[in-house]
C-alpha cells in the first residue's frame, strides 16, 4: 500500500485522480441515463443499446486520427478543453427538445472526445509521477475504472429512481465542469516536446498516422502494445457471454450479474496484491505467467461448470490481469522519449477498441457455437497470442528491456 501512498502523495496526481473519479462516476451514470432517455422517447431497445456502441466505437477513430493533438497542444489545456466541450455536448443532449437523431450524433461526438482526453492524460502521467510512482498511479486509475464497472450501473439505477434522465445528464455536465476546474487549478502547464512544434507543419491526419507508424516500428514497443491489447480483448469473452451462459444453467439476470463481477473483482485484487507484495523487478518477470493465468483457467469451461465454480474460475482469471503492472513499467522504459506521448495515447485507445471488438466477436461466435465452446476457443487463442508475442523474450529486470534469446535488446 505504501506504493499507492507514494503516488497519492504527489499533489498534482491527486488533482488528476480526483478529476478521474468524478468524471468516471458522471460518465457511467450518464451513459445509463442516456440509454434510458433514448428508450423513453423511442421505445426501441436497439436504439438504447446503440448509445453504448456510439460512445465506445469512436475510440479507434479519435485515438488514431486525432492522436497528434497531444503533441500540438499543452496537456493541461487539452484536458480542460475536452472537459468543457463534453459538458457543452451533455447540456445540449439534456434539452427536452433535442431530437433523438441529434442525441445519438452528440453521443458519438462525446465518444470522439473521450479517447483524446484519455490519451492526453495517459501521456502526461509519466511527467506527473516520476520514477517508481508511475506504475502505482496507473494502477489506481485502473482500479477506479474497475470500480465504476462494478458499481456504476447499480448507482445509476438508484439515481434513476430519484431523478429524471435529464437531471442526471445535468449532473454529468457538472461533473465535467468540476473536472475541468480541478485540472486547471491543480496541474501544471507543461511545454510541448521540442519536436511537437514541428508537427504543425503537416496535417493533423498525416501527423497522427505518421506517429502511429513510428511507434509501431519499434519492436519492443510493438510487442508490449500488442500484448496489452490481445489479453484484454480475448479475456473479456466470458463477460460478453455471461447472459447466455447463465441462461443455459437456468439462471436469470441476478446470476449473470454475479458472473459479470467475477473478473473485475479478481482484477482489483490482483492489482492491489501485486503492487503491494511483489517487487517491481519481479513484476516485469511476471508479465508472461500472469498473462497466461488469464487464459488457463478459462479452459475449465469445457466442463461447463455451474455458477459458483464459474465465478471462482473467472475470479482467478481476473488475478492474471495484474500483468498490466509489469507491462506499464516495461512500456515506459522501452518507448523512445520522443514517442512516449503517442505510444501511451495509442495504448489507451487501442485497449478500448480491442476490448469492444472482443465483446462483439464473442457474441457473434456464440450465434454458431455454445458459450462454453466460445470461451474455450478464446482461451486457446489467448494462450497462443501470449506465447507468440513473448517467444524468445528474456527480460532484463535492471533496465526493464525485453531481450531476444541471444541477449540483444529488442528494438
């Protein structure tokens, strides 16, 4: 726990962390309210579900095509502007006369802003959290996201009993404004990277694509990014199939809800325990074993376990997501300084996109095969991906660099 205290002892990080908590709570409850608003106006389950897709789908678009903004604008200015724009969009959505088509378009626009904001925040954290404070700080940010996943929709349901969707959206706009104020007053304005000004001579689109190409051409960075996307993308398949799997066991919504909490609970426990008990050098060496732990227990779904065993299995799978601690530490060490902001922004955007694709792929496969079969197939694919991406890698725990089998540093 002392490592978390080290991160929280930095005043600027406390401001970023506070803003993150407020914006996450506001965003989760607002997404719920937005879906309810669309459903109340249209009576369409498809359109209400489309709200979530419209909020998540733009992550790849904005995270790639707009990624150059983080090198063109100072981080604090970009973060504050994103919050103010989001607040304005939510205020327009909350107006009673806003047509449903406009609501959906504005939800898509909100989705375009989020990856830019998340990428800029991820890129500035290494400056805010020097040395050993960085990885615990990133862990705390993820724990908030997992907590929002666990309790956000429950809180949204309770709030909907007391407030209308419009009022909840106004609350969300207030959360964005509060976040903007905290970031404006609590963080420093930093100069752009010396190469950042040069990016203005090319178009935003070309600069963004060139930056992604430069990041992905560094082998060690590419390896960590692909691993960091592949494990969550395939590891979410049991969550994607929680409803049909529990239905096959004769369970209802409560059973599905319990199954959905297993991986997030395991993830929280794994991150906290690993950060608390495991030395930072060993966290790097644990990248491969922890990633394998995500998928090996999933193979037990071949036996079609009952609800309680399935929850236990997925809790253990969640423990394996502690691999992200070592990946964070390693990625920061292998990425060239001039590409750091782009790499961290790409990491964040890609994570959201590939997780969404994992949900969609799992659901599509379940149309043809049983949920247990799809989960096992995801486990086998995940094991293959981990072995392929880490094949021949020997981690230098002093420098944190992945080396090939002959000792040459990758990248």
